[in-house]
C-alpha cells in the first residue's frame, strides 16, 4: 500500500501575530495532537522546499509577489484590515506553497497514495492580484497548477489534465475561484456560509469563457449542519465529480464550519467533518486511484481544529472510525436546503 504523506516545517510558525485568530498556536496544537495520537508516526514526512518562482508567477501576478517580499523585508504590517505580514511571512508563504507542490508531486508520481499539508499561512482567499482574508499565496492553486503543468518529477504517467478542488472551509474560496474562473481544467466546488465574508460565492458564479460551468458554488444559509452537508455532497458533489472524472482531487480544508467555531455560523459537527473526509477519499479511490491532497485553511477553535485534522488523517489512512468527539452534534434544528440543492443542480445540468 502506498503511504499517506504529510508536509510540515517549523518556518510555518514564524508567520505570526499574537492575538490574531490565525496565529502559530493553531498549527502547534495540530502537530501536538497528531503526535500524541500516533498519527504522525503512521505517515511519512515530505519536507517542503520554497515554491519555484516561475510556478508561483502563474498563480499570482509578479508585482504582488515582489511587493509582498519587500513588505516583509521592511518588517511587515497589514495588507488589509484582516491580513498581517510578519518579517518571515514571505519566506513562510513561499515554503507553504512549495510544500503544497511537493505533496502533489509525491501523489501524482505514485510515491504516495494521498497527503495532507499542515501549512500556514492559509491560501484560499488569495487572488491573482493580492492577499486577503489571512491568506498570502494561494497554496491550493499552486498545487493544482503543479499537477496540470506536469512538473511532477518522475514522469511515470501522463500529467493530470483535470483537477477537482473541494473547499469545505466556512468561507468562500474566492481566491481559488478567481485564479481558475476561466479554466475548464479545474473544477472548483465550494460550500460556504452565505452571505458572509468575503461576500462572493453566489450560485450564479459558475465560471466564464472556456471555464463556464467549472465553478460550482453552494451558498449555505447560517444554521446548515451535518444533514445539509450530507445531502450536498451526495446530490451535488458526487455526481459532479463522476461527470468531471478528475485525475487528482485537492481539498481546501477549513474547520471553521463547525458549530463551535468562534468566527462563523454553520453547524457541522466533527462527525459531519469525518463524513466529508470519507466522501472525498472514496471519490478519489473510485475516480483517480486514490490521488488526493488536503491542505489546511481556516479553523479557529483549536480543539475542534486539531480533532478535525486528526480525523482527516485517519480518513486518508483508511481508518474505519474517527477519534473521540468531545463536542458532539449541534443541538440546533437545521435549516433546510431543498431549494438550494435544486437550484444548483439545475444550473449545472445535474
Ligand atoms: Zn475560513
């Protein structure tokens, strides 16, 4: 059996602003939990390298990359109200994007079955032109670009031509959508609270030009939880993935859609997150020989975050049960999603 791999480096902790919700303590807690629960020992470390700057320049415009470098060299500050840059943030962001690329190379070359990036700064809000929403470089876009460009080292198999990105962070992955909006090679599927930060992600955003139909947004009202997500994954994502036939599946994994997250209002439980992870693992097994790379995005209740990432590792490793759930299910009555599912299915010909 090919191994499950993970990517981590202590430099990811050097991007830090004490008191900010997206601080180094998030990743420290994850790594401690995965160590304590014996999960790191069951996976193989893929050490990250800084991303190739030519590859990065296919995902972000050069003036933004250069400006970020100079900003960090001068000691940093804020690129917008939410998004900070510390003196090592540029280097950490290069390494996070490079780690995403290394995980894709490991999986596409056949050396690994699947993998998880324990990375920060996160990436899915970073657009072609700028960082925002705690994100500097779009790691998942770099991962997709790495696969599509065939820059996977071994060259043992044809380069992937179709990449499915699943984004289960509570916020819309506007940056990822922006970067691939006109691309038919990348199918971007996002569930998110709506209306909510960053404001985009209406179901009417479906791609443009050759990419028309390859952006699929499922904007969920606050209060949707396990039952709603189960239906969205069964009735939209699964048929969509089977029709698209990806060569590789990537996940933007945020744990801020949990009912106990302090920043948002969706109501997933850890059991619900486990089902999402199991579903994408099963789709990867069915459609692309298991090739799946998961990258960390948001999640701000550290106990939820670390337990959710641990369960995701268990799903990647093929375990049949999640770890203990200290929180249990949401006790709220869920909002229905019938009309939304009907609308999204209809607009995408499902
Ligand atoms: Zn988020």
